[in-house]
C-alpha cells in the first residue's frame, strides 16, 4: 500500500477516536460526574468547609457566643435598669459558664469572656470604686493565676489596711471564696445581699449592665447570718454578645 495512503488512514482513524471521546467528557462534566477526580475533590472540600462551619457554630453555642439581644431590645424598669426577667433570659447561660471558668481557674476561658475594650474591674465590697479598683485586660486575664506580683486591690473594710495580694490570693479571698456556682439564691439585676450599710452604685458605674448575684445567706448557725457572702458578675453588651466587665465580691463587715 502507498505510504501516503497509510498515513492518511491513520490520521482519519485518530480523528474519529478523538471525536468519539470528547462528548463523553463534556457529558460527564455537565452531569456533574467526576472527571479526573476534580469533582470528588471539590465535594470533599465543600464537605470540610461545611463541617468546619458547623463545628464553629457548635463551639459558639457551647461558649454562649452566639448572637444575643442588645440592650435596646430589652425591657427596662422605671429606675432605668434592664428588667430582671429579660436579664435572666439573656445572661443566665453566659453567666454560668463564666462562673464555671472561675471555679476551674481557666485563664484562657476567662480571657475570652472579658470585654476587650474596658477589661474587667475587681471590687471587694459591693461599692465600685472606679479610682482604686483594679482592672485587668483580656491579655492580663490569660496569665491571671500565673502572676506572682502582689497588687494593692483596695482597703479592708472595717479593720482597714491595704489588701495586698497576688491574683491567686485575691481569688481565694475575694472571688471564689465560696462555691458560688451552686448558690442558695441567684438574682438577675436584683440586689440580693443589700446590707443597707454600703452605697450600692454598680448600676450607676456600669451603663446598660446585667449583674448576676450568687448569694449565700450564711454558713454557721452561731453567726446568725452575719457570715453571708455573695459574688456578682457584671456584663455589658459588645458586638452581638455580653462580656464580663466587673467582678464584685460582697460579705458582712463590721
């Protein structure tokens, strides 16, 4: 056979094969069937993205970080305080998780719960002293229990003298001095432990605040209630959630 004719026949045969295969590839792409594993890879990536998003949402729900009502969406009392029922609805879960973090001395969790702009102020005896009460930023809360420096947190009520303690010592005496995660009573924007002897000014200091008080009426019968203690957590609204701005310890003093 002539050499040129053989080449021509081979060219025609190759062209026929290519023509026959091309529609199959196009049809596979149009039908969404995997071509060279590309669609399988895309499906896997989509699934991973969806799982990551679900995990993030679950984590936000678990941490109480999901979007919460703003102050303007809540009812207020005649005194200009967010109503107790609304306060409880908004903050109950967040406050419990904050108390869990304090009980566990979980620095990382506490840092994530602390207001990034104003920090968290620590108050010893219900009257908030904006001039002297110490304020810790989220970054400082990350190492709160590792900090061995002694700070002057305020003055002892009744007996006088500086409250000069490390953060861990302060925690034992003026934060988690009792098992406040399981209190006798909880108040939401209601003062439970008002002794009548101290100027209760937290609602003036913290604007649009929700304050949760964990209260024990006493521990020893012989003291006739004069050994009561409470811990108050103050939260303010920031970017779709409520964050910790104040920790107020309260107890009977003479």
